[in-house]
């Protein structure tokens, strides 16, 4: 199992998954005390916890995609506390075990969202807290509590394995960079209204000659060497992908076009013995990911037309509404 966060766990996917589990867990809590349970403080306390979970899930569904990835530790830990409290306050041992079993959702979230060390920390912490809640009640057998924890651990391990397999579907097996599918998913994730984002396409010049003279093994070794050199110089949050053949693609969230162009020039310098042509474009107002990549591709073509071995920055896209007001004077690259 990889020590990194699974590549498939984007902020949007994390928010949607966590929102669904919060709503389902809260609904289970409300149903568990809906009928056949005498009124009392425990019943109303669990009902309050269930309502809190449902409302939290709806909030995550609405705004969760805007949350920075590290913040997801908070709602996952909060879910553990809510479930443990529900198990402790449940009006009856059967309801307590049912509520404790909901900790499975936390286990799935942890192994799906986080690097291995954090996933294990969340999973173990959740199991210990729920075990403590059940044992403090005094009416749940230790063997029953242990059976719940074994089931949670099993589901967590199986989920981690499945997520690891899914992550491999977005990784290029030659360079261990993100592949085109993974790049497209990252692009969809990063293109948001008001986002500052630059994209670059980097093409190795005369790569066919390397394959023709040294064979495909020489070409593969060159691709691995370039990928390793560029990956070492990337800032946090950058996405570098092997886009196909000898073409690489780069996403730089939070980077404006001129700054991204300077970084691309540094990457080219890191592989000075390898000629590289590059096109860079910054996301414009109301622009889609496909439009951004088309402008980067046109900038790449311009770099090749100008003699290769250089990087070009596309003309910044403008908001079509502004262009209409101003008479369309600005050109879209």
C-alpha cells in the first residue's frame, strides 16, 4: 500500500463521500430512536447527534469542494466523536452496537482520503474511542465490541486495497507520473470560478531520433530521466503528467502565467542536454479546462514554429462579457 494519499481522492470526491456518509450515519441515528424507545434524555441526545450529522453532511455537500485537503481531517475526526457519543448514549445495547458499527464509515473515509500513516491513525483512534464508549456502558459484551472492531478493520483494509488499485489507473507505469486520465481529473478539479491556475505543455524535441538511433529502451530511459529531474523541482500542489508519447503536461494552481513561464524555463534548464519546447497559458475568466489546454497547445506550436528549444506564453484570455463591452479589442491566445 502506498504511503501517499490516493490519487483518486480529489477534494470534490472527498466532500461528496463524506457528505453522503454524514447524512446516512445521521439518518441511522434518527431511525434508531424513532420508534419503540421510551422518551428520555438519552433518546433526545442521540436524536440531536443524528440531526447534527445530517446538517453537517448537507453543508459538506454544498461547500465541501472548496475546503483545502488538509482540513478534511477535522470532519473525519468529528464523525468519530459523534459516533462514539451516539454509541455511549444509545437507549439500549442493541442500538449501541448498531451505532458503533457506523464507525465503518470513518474507516472507509480514512483509508480513502489520507496517506497511510494518517489513515491508520484515524482508524485506530476511531476504534479505540468506540470500544471505550461500548465498554463504559456496561451492558455490551466485550466480545461483541471486539467483533465490531474486527469488521471495521477488515472493511478498511479491503477499501485501501481497492483504492490503491484505482489510483494505479491514473499513473503512467513508465515514469510514475500522473497519466492523461489523472491529469484530466486534476484539471477538472482545479478549474473553478476565480481560480488562479496556469497550465503548460512540454514536448521533447527530436524525440523520434532518440528512438531511431538508440531504440525504444533509450527513449524510455530519457523519459524517465526527464520526469525524475522535473519532479524534483516542482512546487507543492503542482501536477506533472506524462500526457502521451514524449509530451508532458503541468498544472500550477495559484501560479500566474509569467511566473509559470519562469518555472518552465527552470525545468528546461534542469535538463539542459534535452531540447524542450513548451507552451504556457493562464486560466482566463469563464474559461474551461479544455479551452485552457487549447491555448497552451497553441503556445507550444508557436514555440516549435519559432525554432524549438524555447517556451512561449499564450496571450491571456479575456472575459467575453468584458470584450463585448470594450469592443473586442483584446485577443485571446
